[in-house]
C-alpha cells in the first residue's frame, strides 16, 4: 500500500512539471544532409558561448519545413535545415499559420556522387549516360519513349564496360534522391533533342505539345500535367514527370537512407555503383572512388566552381518571431554565417561542405545578419 | 493319420514360428524406422540450437572485435608553455579575463613553434588537424581551474584526432598492404605520427571520454553519458507510471472484476496491445501528447509516457499470471479468518505474487530500454550535447545514440557504434539476470 502511495505521489509530481516553462535551448529540425553540418555548429556554439547547445533533429527537408510552418510559439521549432529551397506551397502554408517573417540562409553546396569500390573499374559518365541507364522511360529505336531496355553499361554507351547496371541509391523519401533525379536524370534527359524541345514549349503551345507528346508516346504524363496544372501546364511539367522517374526493374536498388551501409555494400560488390553525398566519399576515399561526371571528378574545387554538375544548395530557415523569445538564435545565426564556419577555410569545409563563392558569400552573410525577410 | 496330423501340427508350428519371426522382423524394421526418425528429430533440434548459438557467437565476435578499439584512446604528451604575453594573462587573472583570451591562436602558435619546419598553409592545417579541435577549450579550462600555471611549462596529454587515433590503433607499425591500411592521414601526418611515436610521446589509455562526455560530432570527443542519463530518466518515468497502473489493473481484473462481456473484451484488448508494433505507440504519443496536450518534444517525460503505453500490457499480463499462481487456499484461509476482500489481496495475495510481478516489470523495462521506433516520432532522435538534468530537458537514449552514430560519415564512429552496443547489451544482460535472480530467490512453490 505504501509503495502504491509513493508511486502515486511520484506520478502527481511528474504531471505538475508538464506545464513546462519557456524553452532555453534552440530547437532545430530538417534535412539529413545538412544535419552533419548543423550539429557541428551546434556543438561548437554550445561549447564556446554561455548558451545551451541547440538540439538538432534529422527529419528530412520536407518534414522539417512542415514542423517549421506549424505556427509560432515555444512549442514549435525555431530553425529548419533544407537541402533544397523552400517551395512556394510551403511558404504559403507558413504564412497561413502565422509564420510571417522568415530569414533564409544559404550555407553552401553538397555534391552528389556516383561511386564504386576501389577495386572496380573507374567510370566516366555523362548525365545522358546516367539518364539512359536509370530512367524509367528512354528513347527507343522509333523515337518513342519505351520502358528502359538497357541491361549493361555498354548498352548505354559503347565506350563503357559491358557490366550489368546495378546502382544502389536512397529511397524516394530522401532529399538526395530528389536532387539526384532532378540534376542527373532530368539533366541527362535534356540532351535528347525531342525532350529538350518539349521542355521549351510554353502553356500557349498546347497543340505542339500535344503532337510531340504523341510522337514520344507519353500522353499519360501530359494528361497528368493537365490534371494538376490545368491550362497553365507547360512542356516543362511533362519533362519533370518523365525525366525524374527512376526505373523499377531492379537496376536501381533502394538501399535505405544510411549512406554508410551503401558504402559497405559497394565494397562487397565491386560491380555496383552507389549514390550518396560528397562527405561520405570524402570520408571513405580509401574504400570507394567517385565516378567522373561530364568530364569532372567529384572534388572540392570542381563542385565549388559548378564544373561538377550534380550538386545542390543547402539552406536553413529561421523563424524571426522567435528571436528574442528563445535565447541564442541571433548568435547562432552569426556563428553559422561567420567566415570561421562556412568560409573557404571554415571548419565545416573540413567536414565536407562545399563553400560559396566570395561574392555570393558576402551578399548572403550581409542579408542574413540583417535578418532580411524571405519573399518568394 | 496321426503322422499327417503330426506333420500338419509341425507345419503349423513352423508356420507360427515363421509368422512370429516375420512379425518380429517387421516390428524390428518399424522400430528402427521409429528410432531413426527420433534420432533425426533430435539432430534437427541440436542443429537448430547450434545454429542459434553460432549466430549469437557471430554477432558478439563481430560487435566486440569492431568495438573493442573504442575503449582505448590515443593521447600525445606535448610540452606547452603558457606564455603570459601571447595570452595576455597572468596568474592573477580573473575567470572572465581568461575566458575572453584567445586560446585558439595561442594553441596554434604553440604547435607551430614545436614544428618550425612546417610552413605551408595546407601543411599547417594538417598539423592542427592532428589533435582534437577542442584543445584550445581544454587548455582554457585548465587555466580557469588553476590560474597559477600561467607562465609555467606543462606536459599536456593532448587528445589525438579521430583519424590519428584510428591510424595509430589499427595500422601504425603493422606490416599491412596498402589496401588494408586504414588511414586518412597525409604522408606528412603519417611522418609526424611516426616521429612522435618513436619519441615515446604517443600513448593509448583507457577511453574515459566515452563515459564522461555526451554526444559530439568529433568521434574522439563523443561519449554516451548524455544518452545513458536520458535512458535512466526515461525509464524512471516509465517505471513510475507503468508499475502502479499495471499492478492495479491486474489486481482488479483478477480479484475483483466480474466475469462478463466487458471484462472479456478488456482482456482480449490487453493481449492484442502486447502485440502492437512499438512504432504505433510513437504515433499515438505524437497525436495525443504533443499535438493535443502540447507537451514539449524530445523530453524524457514524453518518452516515458509513450514507453509506458508500450510496456503496460507486458506487465499486466505477467502480473495477472503471478496472481493466478497464488493458490486459492491462501485466499480462502484469509477470508475464513475474517479478513475482508481487500485485506486478503493486499496482505496475502499481493506479497506472494510480487516476485512474478517484479520479474514482468523488469522484462518490460528492458524492452523499453532497447526501444527506438516510438521515440523517432516524438523527436528523441536528435543531436543533443548537454547532459539532461531533469525529465523536462531535451534528451536522447542509448539505442538512439547507436542509431545516430551508425549513420555518421566519420569513420571512427563505426567502432564507437559497436562500443555503445556493447554497453547497451551489458545493461540488458544485467537487468535480465537480475530478473532471473529475483525469481529464483523469491519464488515460492506450493
């Protein structure tokens, strides 16, 4: 009986504390790609200042923005990281929920690499090769788009080895996958003349789109774009659907979100290629080698200069209403945009972040420090 | 006639004998077949046990061989003079003055002076990268703790950076092929390691950092303290909530509740709940505790609530079994002596059922200790540097720490992951052995 009473007392005292007071540490959510960088800054910020170290959760870019746009108040998050820019639909959602003033900070770039084991054959690919190897629909002999028939890399490009196409990559929920589909697959698709022509057709050229779509045999994609966008559907929308769909016949293997796992699988299977972020290549350069894309090796300089074509921007977004309510947000922002952190010699660069160019950095840092509002 | 009868009789007898032997043979064959199938069955059993043991052994050797390295850490003894001019401090400086001083540039200058032959920008960066990035902070804290060391020369045991550490522990001085060598160091850095090691300055010690530090993105500074404290806080909340609720439920259902459709329905539901995948409880926690009651994310209090939902059925079921195992004669005797129903239960049934209940509770707790999936939904899968001090501070738990480390790009986290798994397994084995001991110790047979 006594035990029961004691336990009840504990429960009662526990429930009393539930009505927690204001938060004393910053709450950060968002992209798993920015997570390794944000956590380093958070840790150093906590150690070098009197503020508590921010709490960083890895929720994915989309999940993070959803939490971010939920509203204003200590129960909501302060900052979200994203490996792509905020979408206009998400921005509107934010506005609707009272998250009016948002500060956008561009921190640098991340390269996406295709890599294989060190003892495999080094690959020299173009974005077109990647498209022809991994897209769902590719041009057939009669000009129509057909289900991807390519079995080996030699089928794709006679200069490549006659090895089975086997690519390990992240699942559709991942931002890396989105960026890869957009930059590599869709980018490669544009080198097909018909698709390039289709991409340039505006909403007013519906008849021409209709004809070209028929020629390519992709009426279904056009119908989907019409359904989604109505009369404003453009050729670009069709290309988006066609270019970004990945084949599902086993050549592209979904290997989960854990990039370390992909690296291990590549070592076990020298014939396979894997898709992951540049920082994992950097850390495992003794085990795997990055494929050359469009004539450029995945290296710091090539990604920073834009010569390496599969790279994407990394952002974080700050809820302005929380500055002053939750301690340390302004200081965290200043730490993050300082030269020591994301400058060309900053410590994030040691962790694999590709820094911004000089001018862009200055402009971004000034805007961020001044807390300039984001407008889309 | 008699002759023929005789022959007939003898024939019949031989026939009988033959039949008998035939039957015996048949039986022998059948027996053999039966024995064989029995043998086969036994072998199948032995094989499956052997397979199970082989799997466990494989798992343990894999984890231990990978993780054992994380329990040692490489240190380098370096002489550093706390130069009063460079730092602008004296032995009388106040804490505030010390905190404002630039230890970072002081530290870098000290390293450059040690190796005046290193001049290039890239080479200098590589030199700084040999030791943990927290060194300036460690030096600062040394001065804060004892300002009188200003101006003196001290031998500092510097923490080697993760790449240095991995190389020194696994590849240095071993005759390895280029392919098997684990090294992210440049040739210059490897040369530095070599000269340091030859001078006897490099030492490997037991890695106390692993147990005294919280999570960090620098593998050499990362530890499990925050996660262990988070786990303990979460389990305390779980225990404080689930044990009384579960015991009360079990007692009511076993001793007081009438047998009718409603209690049957409740019983079926408790059994079903025990089989619900744990991630569902996480979603429930998100919907009810965060979205409806507005509780803060990522706190042990919330984690405890969610894990309570998960462990309740386990404890209720084992508590009911324990109460059922108390012989009715005890209750009858108590009632016969004039005790009330509640007195009977509290004074006689409950103490006798307690060992079983406690065992169930410990099993439920160890289940909760190993859980990650429901915590994923409520924001406990997060990077948290500070050790939580209460149940409303942001915290993470041990299995989540393992998950986070396994996903980190830095190579040295591989061994940290295995080391954290070893610690978690130790906790689980301890809890389960305690449950077994408790049962052996307190169990009573009738």
